[in-house]
C-alpha cells in the first residue's frame, strides 16, 4: 500500500493539471501577441524522471481489479469448492450470476470472465504503450534505463498473460501498441510466448528488493510467474515441466531475498508491505489506491460493529462447510482464515451475532449461515476499501511449487520436508505439523459430493481417488482466499470431475471461460472457446 508508483499521477493527469494551472498565468492586457498557456502540447511537455515512474505505474494500475468487484478473486473462487454466494434475505441473487459461477453454467455475457479479459488487456496495452514511448525516444532515458524499463514492462505483460492463459486460453498475443484488430492465438502459443518473454527479460530485471521495487516486477517476481506457468504447463500446453518448476523456484530460494513469515496472519495485515514473504504485492490504500472491496462481499452488515468499521458490509459469500470440515482441529490457519461462531462487538465485547458452519442451499440461506473469510485484517474505521496489500506472489508459494514438483517426480519425502516446514508455524505442536511423503501422495480429506439441506451427502458423485489429493488439501489450507483455488483444482483434475455443495461437474470445456460476446462482436478475428 505504500508503493509510490501507485500514488503518483499519470502523465495524462500531469498534463491536465499543468493546463489548468496555466489558466491562472497573468497576461498583460496591452500585449496583443499573447502567448498561449492554456494548452500543453506534446512538443512543449518535457517529462522528467518522476514522470517516467508515473507512466510505468499506469501499466500496474489494472492489477487492482484483482480484489475489486467481480474481479480475479471472484473468478478464481466462485467456481471452486471453497466460496459460495447463496441467496440471502437481503438479496444476492443478482440475476443468478453467482449461481452460474457455482454451477459452471456461465455465458459469454458473464461479467467476472469479461472483467478479467478487459483489465488484463488494459494492462497489456498500457505496458505496450510504455515500451513504444521508450523505443521512440518520447521519454528521456539512458540506454541502460531503456533496457531496464522495457524488460520490466515485458515481464508485467507476461504476468497479465499468465492470467489470461489460465482463464481464457486462446487469446490474442499483442506485443506492440497499435490500432489493428489483434489475431487470436492458441493456448499453447500463448503459453510459449509467456515462457519466451520471461526467459528473455529475466537477465535484465533488477534483483533489488526494497521500497523502490515494491509492487513491481523484479527478477524474482518474474521467476515466480515462470514457475507458476511451468507448474500448470500440462493444462496449458499438454506437457509437464516439473524440473523447470524446481529450477525457477530454486533461483528465488537461493537469492536469499525472501523467507517464511514467522506469523501467518502478519502476511495479511494492514501494514504488510515489509513482510518477508511478499515477492510481488498489489498495493492498496483505502484512500489513495482503492478497489479492494472483496471484504465487503464476505462480511455481514453487523461486522461493522465487530470491527469498528465506517462502512457497512454486504454479507454475501461464505465458506463451503465441506472445506471447513477438512481442517485438522489443531491447525491455527482455520481460525486465522475464517470468522466462526460468536462475533463480538469492538466497543463492549457483547455478542453481535453467531456464525454457523451450515449452509442449507445456494437458493436459500440465512444471514449467519456459513463461516466468513476474515483472513485480511479489517482495521478500525475501515471504509469500503482496505489498505492490505494483496500478496499476489508470496514465498510460501515458491516452496509449495517446488514441493509439488518434487512430489510428482518421485521425491515425496523431500516434498514432505518442505510442507512440514510450511505447516510448522500454524501448529502449536511440531508433531501435528509433520507430514510424510506417503500422506501427501494419498487422497484428499475433503468429502466431495452434493449436500442435502441437513448437511449430509446427497449424491457422492465421482469418488475416484485424487492423486496427490492430500497435497491439494495443503494448498487449500495454506492459500484459502488468495484467488487461486480454481487453478489448483483444475491441475489436480477435481474442478472438472467432482461434485461439491450444490455443484455437479459439467465437463472439461469449463476449465476455460467463454470469450465475451462484446469482444467477439467487435473483433472478427476471434473465435469462441469450445463448448460455448
């Protein structure tokens, strides 16, 4: 949240301010050859080094949609097995949008997928514009600066494409700033583009990890994105690359720039910008860099009294009880992640309401049905936005990606050592934190199947054992509510085969979202994804 690049004005804004200020320049009334100060033209505006930071910031700004209204968080969590948004007494049907996400019955007009498409391409276009401005010498930079900035923008562009290859797959590769209608590429081509771009720019990216690079693409952030794309390469391109996952993760580990946070909850605190785990954070500030409103959807209106908030939350999303039941009772991540039971007033400690685990049906739930996500700190006086910087890439993920790659390539005991290291901070007894390779190779502990209104399994559905399902559970417990569950479920084959809550599987085609109808109508080069 303290990243200067998110608080400086854009170049366009600076020009506008200069133009307004010029209106107040006094002009002698007898001077008929007056000089015009009310306009700032491209030729008369000479950008400074601070303006360059502002221009670069414009390419990062679209990332804030991640925790915004129906943003990346919703896209990743609503179709998965953890978060449910049922109809409640105060509404939340919203034309069936959340039910369609839960049932995997979305349409080409569904806003959550379109929001991802629009914001990612906004970021890509902004990165391309910065590259053009550098290459055309519109910005005053040295040759060394030019290489550094262009590499950073290409790495950021690759990050946006890593999201699009996951969500829509077959998208246009736009590597220059222009007005021509982009041509669609295959998912494999997009995957190859991301890998090629990252490998090419990594040597030119900064290794510095301090306030000057906070919230920006460093060499380590690029390696992290590279590892994530390799981790899912079998989904994206049909071939696994586990050795390359390990190689990319080792680069970050060996850098010594990051370490596990001593406290799990500190990672998600209001002042988390100095946390040792943050490889790439999206800075938020409820005044200067808003858009974080996911908490408003997850908390109840009366949580205003619990946290001393200025804003009144809306009370929609809660946790699937099947996932809650999978936690070990001694796992502190359960209470660090979810608000459960009595909710106490911040002013006098009285019980404001009591949250229950059960959620009878997506068609009809009471206000207090379902535990709520309380992972991200709600500071007293919080408004409609939060100032918690979102840990989009964090060091624990590096360790867990390496562990998964080791597990899948036969080194299960080495993988278990890493997982135990991660678990240790969330258990009071090391014996409870310790896992074995054999356990991680085993089936999931989540009881899949659709639920009856009394909470029992109504239809078990496909009960085939999930290879490495227990490791998938570990990912769920560690990264709950971090906008990634859909991707993990797809990689483990759960998303397209298992039933949960009121959801039954619809088939392999749902692993990609449809391309938006408006995008299809405005670009004749696009073809709809299969199945839609």
